[in-house]
C-alpha cells in the first residue's frame, strides 16, 4: 500500500536475524558490546583496505545467515551497497555468497535503501528470505574520497569519521519478532553545500525532507526513537532546528543520530561518524538488540547519503543528498 | 567554510546556508596559528641542529650543509609517515607539519604507501606524486618565470 511516498507494508517482513561487524576504532566505542565481531586489525589480514571492506560485508552476511539458522543457499536475494567505486565490496561479497544479487548505491543511505527494497520484495511475496547489508571502511573511503591515510592534512571540526564495519540482516515472511512496517523513499535534495568536509550540513535537509514526508504520509506516527544515519553534530543540530522551524518538534531524548552514538566523546572523530556502516552497525547491532530486549518498540531509521564523487567535487559541483526512512516495530513476544 | 566558491545559489539554498553557518564550528584559527608556529618552528630548530652537527663533526660548511640536512629531515618525515605517526601529529599541528620540507616528504611517502596495493608501476610509481606533483609543476614554473624576469631586468638595466 502506498501513502504519499511511503510504502506501508501489508505483510510486514520480519528481521529474523541481524549482525554487525566492526573494526578496531569501533571496538573502543560505547556500542562495542552490540557488535557480533570486532577486528583488532584494520586490514583484517587482507592485503588491501578494499579487500578488508569486502571481508567485513562477507562476515556480517555470514553471521546474519548463521543466526537466522539458515545456509547461504536459503537466501533468495541479496541486496547490498557500499561506498566504493562501482560498489565493488558488495559485488565481490555477492560473488562469495553466489545468490541472486542486486547491487545498490545510495552512498550512506544504502543501508536503509537495501532494507526498504528487501522488505518490499518480501512484502510483495516475490521473495521469502532476503539478505540485506552494507559496509564501509575508514581507510578505503579516505583513499577514494580524500587523501592517503598517512597524509598529514588537518581535518576541520566539521569533518566526520567513516565507520569501519558492516551490518547485515535477514528478512523473512515469518510473522514474528521485529517487523519492518513502512519505508519512505527519499528525494535528492541539494542545498548547494560544496565542502566534502561538511557532509552533515549537506545531508541535514535531505533527512528533514524525508522525515517530514514520513510524518505527513502516516499522519504523525509515534516513535520511541528516531535516528538519522550519519549527520554528526552539526547536521543533527541543524536537522532538529529545521524540523522545529517547520513545526515538527521531536523531543531530544527520542531524536538521535547513529553518527553520534558509535564513538565516545573523546575519540578524535571531529563532528561524528559517517559511512554506510554507521547506520547499518548501529541499527543491526545496538538498536535491534534494544528492540529485542523490549526497551524500544517503534523505531524510525533515516539513513542519509551524500551523493558526491571525488570527481564531481573537484569540478565544483555541490553535494546532492538523499535520505531513506524505514520504520521498525518490535513484537510483543521476543 | 561551506561555500568558499559560492556558485549562484537559489534563495532557498542561500537561506539554508545562512541557517547552517550559524551552527558550524569555525576552524580555531588563532590556536591553529600558534600550534603551526610551535611545531613548524621546532622542525626548523631540529633542522638547524642537524645542520650544526654536519658542520661541527663532518666536513661541511654553511653552504654545503643544507643538502644533507634536508635529506635527513626528509628521511625522518618518511620514517614517521611509515610508522603512522605523521598524520596524527599533523592533525594537531596543521600547517606546522605541512609547510616544512617534511610535509612534502610526507605527501609523497603517504601516497606511495597508500597505492602499494595497486602494484609498483601503476600503484606506487603512478600515484607517488599525486599530491606533490602540482607543487613541483607550479614550483618549477614559478622558478622559470622569476628567472626569466631576473634575466630581463638585469639585461634591461645594462648588466648592473
């Protein structure tokens, strides 16, 4: 069923299992206990950061499939995305999984883009068991989008830190556990921000646009928690203020940002975390764990993505952004 | 900061940028200058000490001690880049580590390390000067322009 630009699932798919894998920097963060696997080595024993990123996605996928009590042959479709050129990490992880696969790119919004589309497949009956996942790697992202990792450039206080990690979830048509109830597809919003060291400011309007659409379409639904993907300090404050300005005041204790949760205050990440894995790890690890414990019942995740490339930035293009929202609801029995 | 090269913005975009500008922390310019001064100055002081060392204990004079001093500083910068220390120091020091010759060495070494995974020819060789290349290109060009000007002016003034 569609309301405005929100899919309201008639047969809400179940997130049967989920997994989050992280790197050494994430292991020092406050959500370390919510990861299924944490690596001490940024390379994961691979000989390149790109291969390490692929490995992260493979491991998150394996864990999620394992926790769902399935084998990889049971997965009917795999939907994944990442930040690398030509989404290589997802493509190569899909090569390992060897199941029907759709590669997605929505930058950091890929996490919820894949969850929304996977849910649509299950809801519509075109699939019964779908695996969705995203990955990002700090050094691989730095290498592609910014400078060599060992290069001594000073980051401004608006910069964000790409999460090294991956999150994956198995969606099924079972009527149990945590369900995906609706999803709002975002529009590309470009407010003319050109500074790639200020993604939060660039992405905030996209998040606001999607949140407002979601609330309009579903006539002011109630949530225990609304989390944006990776707006960071500046983006989060801006989004909250913009929403308030537009007449949608979200209470502080119920409106947060995954990018402000994954690292401690004293970790040197400037404005906060970013990357596909940011919202994926926080959602598929921390948030779902809390929902399973019954601490949260209704949660809205709004993953934000900055759709720039190093080329578009060098050619002085501004940064177009997008945000996709997915609503989750915990079952009474868990 | 977000709109250094301000293109034509629509009123809505302009309004938003003003809105967000108020919420952006600015670079701590004064603090950055002090740190750059301290670290940059320290690197130069170390260079001076190395230079003195070469003059004192080895067969160099003030003119010739420059080359081995630069070579030593470059070696140290490359070593610290390889050990993964230089970038952390740079986050604190900013221009202090970027401006001296050590920053130049760091830009080359870091790019070489970064692209090792693509092999020696296409990776290391092809990308080593990714950041330093434009410094060399414009440095050489600027030197050429200045040298030409010098020749013209000196000739024009009748070989004074």
